[in-house]
């Protein structure tokens, strides 16, 4: 027996325990240190048999104390576990869970992004004398054991793009996907394709992948986790965490510290507890399906039994995904349910073919949508009266019936008749032309010049100067009542003269007449000046933002936001018209908690999309401003990213025209999901758009970004948005977009 090696292993275990508990060192940790020091002091004087005996006693003591300490772990301890260099990594999982694998998409520091590892692997099952090698695509963040080039698992946009590329490869090859989430969050850079935009693309595509996806969480940080975690089955390691934000980030916001300062340790510990980030919390809330139990104080590379357990869980989850949509395998399905309860049973002893036909793939996609649609329903307050709910249900039935008759039945059975009628008219037209030609006068044909002008001319010859269209100042900002001069922030560089507030915020719609700078305006300006007069009818106003985690002091803040803004959430939904075109609108309102999105906002957005789909109306998302996901709702907030994105995809696939217009500041989760996945995104001038604000980028990366880094014209250059509009031209440009993109039926298919 190598006494020196065993002693060093114990010393490493002790250091690991001390690292996990940080400044909070329980008395048992001191006991272990004392016993190890005693052994080292006596080691030289004892013979080999006695050394072996003493070493065995200390090892038993370590095992006993680790089990005891495991029961005392607090949420922040688990955060330190998943961040520790001795924590298992994706490379460890590839070595010990799968029978063979080939890493693809680049390796180590020569990869396009070393933080994202992709491998084509297989699992071998032996059923009697037959061997089945079942292929799988493995995708996940790689932190490495102290490998700095891995960037701590913070994936850059091109890393997520690589992941999406190989998800599509797996779909083409009809093999399942296993994803492993080991990230504190995505790397917040907007270089092409952009952090927010790429995460949105991943979510949009994963929503409709036609192969099963199984995700396993170790460290799941906000949008970086969601980029590969929209899965049919979601497992979580028992010592992992899954959260909307890191405890340090939440503590920085809660304590109101300035950039460069650090939040108190006590506040960080408190926020880790408040956010409900542990596996047990997420299982209770319904955001994961099962917990994979780890050894005491977390899994490390030498815990081989744990890898066997993880292998069994991943195989079982994959089997369930296939059997759940094949419509066959009743006996095997029952066997799987029994094996969930029986930890000794071996799922590899039963064979399930990992291939789906077209019908099963359709059922898989629908089941995935239904799974996420039903999440977070208990995290909001829906105070809609029973009578109105009944009325809404009847309305939805009537909308669905009308839409079916008009857009499905008539389209299917009337197509041949329409084709025949068109051909008949065309033939008759030629005959009539020849017959009537001698009788026609030589007068000039009347041309509808107004329609041609609307469709072909630019909105404004000089951007930011002219006032055209139907805008008539229907809403006047309260700032227009102030009798004072306002200085443009570009005065020093553009020579702008001071503007009188009643003119600036009244006649000029908050736009500097010299340089075109856009001052912030209230969301009511859009509702009253862009939409047709008195056409906006609000719905869903009884769905209210709440405090699902019972976050201390947050009830008062929510109630204050409701009282101050006279609305019940940061998402307002309307049915309205613009130039006679009926549309459904979702508005994210900046004054209500920064326009942050929680369970209520996500639900309202999804219901609005459903309304637009059933009524065959275009959908417009007007982002007056959003600071991201509401951190005080924890995972209840971050789950709105995949939920709302799946609703957007369903609407678009039904033929819907989905358009997004950004105003003021739009950041984080919504932009990285259900807003960023729109094929038609536009921005008002002077808007800022991105994944993370300047302060967050500095705090997480140490990089000082340029002052104009998030400006709309940079977002346009990166391909995030497709156009920049003057505020006074929003109405004209929206009408033009609906006419040209949507066409006659305002559906682009």
C-alpha cells in the first residue's frame, strides 16, 4: 500500500471540503484537519501494519464526516461545489458514461470555442448474445479541471452556433441528443452572431427538433444554460444549481453596490437561499423531471459508481422519450416505470430502438411544446373572473371554428375551384380582348397613384426631419407640460440648439430637430399615436405579476409598481388596428420593474400569440424597454425563455407574421429568446439592444466596451435587427412592412 499517496489523497479531500464551506468552517472540518495532522506526526515512528491501520481509521472518519457534512450543505455551498476544479466535467462523462466517442467541431484550445464540446458517441447494450451500439450526439459546456482556455464554461456566440449545427446534424441522422449544462452563463459579447441572437436561434430550433433531447444540469446559469437545455427530459445532479442569475449577481443588485465593488458575503449567501436554485427546489417547481443523486459533497472524477448511475439515468430518460411517442412498447413502458423506483435494476437489460418515424416525430414535438406550455402556471396570479373565463373559452372555440372553415376547409377543398375559375377568367379575358378591341376608345387608363406611391416610395427623404403620415399628436407626453429648455446630449458634437420642452415632447415626438436624437417617450405614445384612434382593446389584464418564491420584501415592490404605473404587470396585450389592419400587440413596459419578464408576463405573451394564431392576425411585439428576466422570480422567470419561444415558433409555423420593434433599452433573456427569434426585427433610433449591459460585461469579463457598443446601428451591422426607424415614421413603416412582408392576407405563407 502506498501510504504517501493515500495521505496526499486525504489532504486533497480536506482541502476540497474547506473550499466548499468557504468562510463557514464547521467544527467537523477542524476535526479532520487535526486527525490528519496527528497521523502525519506519528507516521515516521510507526511500523507498516500500524500505519495501514491508522490510515484506514482516518479514511473511515473522512467518509463518516463527509456524509454528515453533506446534510448540512446550504445552497451557496452547492454553488461552490459545481465551481470547484475537482468537479466532474463533460470530458469525464464522455470517458466513463459512454462506451466510445469521437470529439468533433475542433478540440481543446484549437476549437472554435473550447467552452463548448461536441462528441459523436455510442452506448453499447448487450441483450443476450446480441450487441447493440446505439449512437447519440453529446453536446455540453466544458469547464475543464483548471483549464483557463475553457473560459469557465462561458460559451461565446459561435460556440452556441456550433452546438446548434450539430443538433441539426443529429436530427438529419435521426439520433438522440444528450446535452450537459456546465455553465455560469453565456459570454456576453455581441460580436456576430451576437450572444442574445444566437441563444434565441438555438431555442427556436430546439423547439422543433424531431429527435429526443435529454438534458442534464450541473451548473445552469440563465440564458447560457437555456441555449442547450430545451429538452424532452431534464435531469439535474443533486448538488447542482439552476438559476436565473448567479448569487453574486443577485446580491450586487439587491445591495445596490457600484461597479467594481463586491457584495457582502452574507448577502450572497442569502440570495442563494432566496432564489431557490437547488435540485430539490427545481424538482418541486416542475422545471426538472428527476434528480440524479451524487456522492457526499458532490461527484468527482474518482466516483466511478456515480458515472454508472448517470449512465443508467441517461439511458432510461432516452428510452422513455422514444417509448412515449412511438405508441407501442406498453410492456417496456411499464418496466421503465418500475425501474425508476428500483435503484438496483439495470435499464440496459431491455432494448429500445432509438429511431422515430415521421408520425412519432410529430408527436414528440407536440409533447415537448405541451410540457413547457404547462410550466410556471402556478407562479402567476390570474384573477380573471369565472364568467370572463367562460366567455373567453367560448370565443376561442368560435375563433378556431371560423379559422378552420376559412383557412383550412376552404383552402383545401376550394383550391381546385379557385384554380379553375382563374383559368376560366384568363381564357375569357383573351377572347373578350379580341372581340372588344375595335370598340375601345384611345383614352388613358386611370392609375391609382396613391397606392403606388405608398408601396414604392421611401417613407422620408431626410431621416429624422420630416413629419408625414397620419400622426397627429394624439398623445402628449407629461414632459411637454414643463416650461423649460432641453439640451440635446449631442449638442457638443452636432451643434444642436436647445429645444423648448412643449415643442420637443409635443410636436416633435421627443426627437431632436437638429440631429435626430430620440429622447425616451412613454409607452402610451405608441398606443395612442401609432395605432388607429381608439382601436386598442386590452385583454388579459387580470393576469398579475406576483412573488412566487416569497422573495423577502418583493411583494411590497410589486404592489408599488402596480400602484405607480396603474398596470398589473410589465406586459400589456392589445387587439388593435393600424391603417385598418387588425393586429395583436404585446408591449413590454419599461417603467414596471424595468420591463422585466416573469411568469405573468410570459403567460400573457403566450396567450396573445395564441389569440393571434386563432384569429389569423399579425403579431407585433413592441419593446418599450426590458431589463431581462425578473431575478426575484428565479427559475420561474428564466423558464419563460423557452416557453414563449416555443409559442412564437408555433405561431410562425401556422403562417403568422411576427414582427418586433425595440425602443429605449432592451437586454438579456427576452432578447435572447422570444424577441430575438423573430425574422423581422426593427428598432427606433437611439435604442440600445444586447445580451448584457455595460456594467455586467465589465463585471463578468473585465472588458471595457465602447460607449456605442449596444447602439441600434451596431445591432443592424451585426444582423440582429433589419432596420432602424425614426419614431415619427413608426406608423408608416409598420403599414409598409405589413403590406410588403405580410401581403394580402398578412400571413407570409
